[in-house]
């Protein structure tokens, strides 16, 4: 699975309803449930709506 650098849109909430901190994340994948798993590092990850993701600035990859 390809990991991609992404950022969250402003006011993004995780699957528990808490706001997710703005900043660079790594898209780990999209679960069968429909949630996207994004991580800052090995210890901090969130499940978010994939519609709230965008490609990180300066990357040539397409928007998520």
C-alpha cells in the first residue's frame, strides 16, 4: 500500500468527534468502514472522513 503525505482541512474531526490538529499526516489507508487512517508518527493516528483530506503542499501527487 502506498503511503501518501496529506493534510486535514480546517475543523476536521476524527471518528470520535474530536478536532484533529492541523499539520502534515501520512495516509495509511482507507478502512472498509470508510474511515481514512492518518498518522503523524507511530504513536499518533486518527480515523477521519476521507473527504476532509487534501494532498500536502508541494507534492506532485493528486488530491485524495
